[in-house]
């Protein structure tokens, strides 16, 4: 997290900073001598950043004096680096109301002199360190800015635009964090399932000389492990695909890839972290009661993964971003591009009989569910916006499953090709195919449930008055 935040702050300065700002701050962030943070949240303002109270007063020398309190600031203060470069959202007096009046500032913990040596402390202090459920190795701080010197990053009142450079990157990073927690928990669960002896295989003892068979023989333990394995491998492919698209944007200025990444970012963040957390719980379940005892370390995965669903924009808000903004972005062009990718893949490979039944048909089904959901929003969202918002969470999951379905179909194609070419690693590709078949048969059908929920609209969701709760 420390370096992840530094990377994000680096990217925002790199994209929006002046030549002087880049020269002054970036080299030492790259060398990790200085770290970075992002300061958005205040006690009364999280999702709704327009409510922000932190103030920025313009000074004659072009700098600003920043005053206010931020909470929950990851890596807010620590002794891992010589200086901390805080990126702070604040409002310049007299600017527009709400979110349109928010600007972004570079506020170093220590003033950086012109010769790049460190100067005086900059009025940045820690109010307290948050006591958290997990991620205890990160110093999450209440940060006080008391007339601290800040330098405008980007344009006045366009702070959210600049901050989104950091936030979009961080959202992909958090998606990866959720997936990585699931992967680590899964690896532990596999070791335990092979080692723990309980009960006998119903089809005949597998460890006749032992007191019992290892629990990995039991179908229900297999179901649990296959859920985890098929998610982490599909999710890893999805992240790699997204990362490749980001490279295409950075290196080739590929506008189509940019649109697709923008569309899929809330899915990477929301879907991978929801499922990632769910998988850490499933991995803990493999340990039975021992999973609940701290000695085995499984509860730490659960505690650490939980935050990924909350920070960097709570997952419900990711779903709103997806349905409320991204779906219709540029006239729905990017969503259509996704459907085309799926359609083209299916069309190009229908001649492949083995791929067709186990992979292409389930993928086609999932993609149709996704299209039907998008169509439902188009036809019913205008009548009542809650028809779209009440289905947004399900849409994010429907989309996530379809993405993983596409990833598994692509991996299956590569596996069949490798096996046909008589690869020396046949076992690897056979395992890939079996894992993919599991995902298509046991996970992907969730798209039907999500579609049914979406099509039921907002009526049942909104039926009660607040008093009835
Ligand atoms: C450990 C940790 C580290 C963090 N690190 C940072 C950091 O480095 N920098 C930083 O600035 N912040 C950080 N945060 C803050 C984090 O990003 C926020 O907690 C998060 O964005 C949610 O804001 P909130 O807590 O105020 O919840 P609220 O905005 O009050 O939301 C509460 C609930 O209501 C829902 N909700 C809110 N508005 C809507 C809406 N319009 N429609 C539907 N549902 C809605 C949300 O989904 C959520 O479930 C951190 C938080 C934690 C716990």
C-alpha cells in the first residue's frame, strides 16, 4: 500500500503537474525516498466530496495555505521515508459550490527547498492513528493541515479531474489487492486440505493406512476449492487483460482501449474485491474451527480483504459509477465494443467443437444476459432512475462474471491449441481446461440470477418507508 499510493500520487503529478513540480517532486518518489498519499475523506464527507470543508487560501507567491482535517488517510505518516508528498483536495474561497469548487494541492510534509534539500516542517500533523479491523501494517491517520503550504496541481476547481488520475489507478490496484488476498488464502487452503485427515472418501478410502482420508477427497471441499481456483485464475487473466489495455493507452494512445478500461475499472474494483473477500471466507472454511483461531492466519486474510470492498469508493458506489456514468459514456460506445469483442471471439471460434459446447455457448448465454440487463436500464431507467440504480450492483457482478467467462474461453482456446501442438506441459493445460469448465458450469450461471433481479426493478427494493425499517 505504501508504494501503491506513492505510485498513484506520482501519476497524478506526472499527468497534471508543471515542469517545475515534476522536477521537484517526482525523482525522489520514483526512488522511494519520498512516499505519497491521497487526502479526500473528511469526517462528514466520504462519497459526497462536494461537502468538503478543507480550505485553500491563495498567497501572493502563487502558493496556497491549506487548513482542515482529513480522516482515514492511508500511509498518512510513518518513518519509512524522508518526506511525504500529500495530495490534498480543498476548496478555494469564493469558488463554485459543491464538487465543482474542489481543487487539488501538493502539500509536502517538509517544504522542499529550491536545491531539493528538505526545509522546515509544513504544519502537517497526525491527529490520531485509526484502530482498524485489518491491514494493521498500514498507518491510517487523521491528518491535520494547519496553514500548510500547498501548490495547486492542475487547474483551480478542477481537482476531481486531477484526483481521478490517481483514483482510477488506485481502483485497479485495489482490485488486484482483493484478488491477491484470495490467491494467498487459497494457497493456504489447498495445503491444509491435503494435510487434514477427516472422514473417508465415499467412493473408497484414498488413505487406507491412515486413520482417515485427507479432506480434499470430499466433494464439498472440492466445490469450495474449485470456486476459489477458478475465480483466482480467471480474475488474474482479467487483470492482465485490463493492464494490457492500460499499456496500449500509455504507449500507443489507443482511445478505444482507454474507453474500455474506463468502463471496466469499476468492475475490476467492485467484482474482484467482492469475490476476493468471499473467497478468503471460503478458504477459511476449509480449515473448519482452526480457520477461526488466529494461529493459522486465515482470519487475517478475511480481515485484510474486507477493506478492499470499502475504500477507494465503496463497491455500491462503483456499481453506480458503472451504470450511472460508464454504461452510457460516449453514447454507449464502450459497452458496445465489449459486446463486439465477445461476439467476434465466439464467431471466430465456432468451428472449434471442443470449445463450443463447454465454453462458447455458456459465454454467449452470459453475454445475452448482460445485453438484456443493459436494455432493461435503457427502457426503464428514464421512467424511474431507481430502476437502474436498484439493479446496478447486480449489473456489476453480471458484467464481472461475463468478463471472467470471456477470459476462461480465451484460456481454453490457448489450452486446446497447446495440447494439439503436443506441449510438453500437458498436465498444466488439462488442469486449466478442467478449471475453466468448472467456472463456466458452476459460476457463470449466476448471470441469470443477476438478470432476474435487475429485471424485477426498483418496486420491491423501495417498497418500505424509512420508518418501517
Ligand atoms: C482503512 C481505510 C483506509 C482509507 N484510506 C483512505 C485514503 O488514503 N484517502 C482517503 O481520502 N480516504 C481513505 N479512506 C476513506 C474511504 O475511501 C471511504 O471510507 C469510502 O470512500 C466511503 O466513504 P464513507 O466512509 O464516508 O462512507 P459514506 O460515503 O458515508 O457511505 C456509507 C454507505 O452509503 C453508501 N452510499 C453513499 N452515497 C451513496 C449514494 N449516492 N448512492 C448509494 N449509496 C451510497 C456507500 O456505498 C456506503 O455503503 C479509507 C478508509 C478506510 C477505512
